[in-house]
């Protein structure tokens, strides 16, 4: 049996990206020493586990 770990990345809408940016801006004021990611790089990752691809 041959298996692969299957992931799918779903992009966020512009509205969600704007909200993430606003949350990061507030977080930057309160939390120091954190490397904040670019909201344009954010996505939702769905992990489907190991999938049999030998068929």
C-alpha cells in the first residue's frame, strides 16, 4: 500500500484578511518579541490524513 499525507490549503477572503490584520495590529501593541505573519500568507489548512494512492 502506498500512502500520502493529503493537505488542502483554502485561502481567506479579503474580509477575513482585514480582520486578521486588525487583530495583529492590536496584538503588536500588547505582545512583544513575536514575529507576525503576513495576512496575505494566511490560509486554512485541511488535513485529510494518510490516503491510499496505490489503487
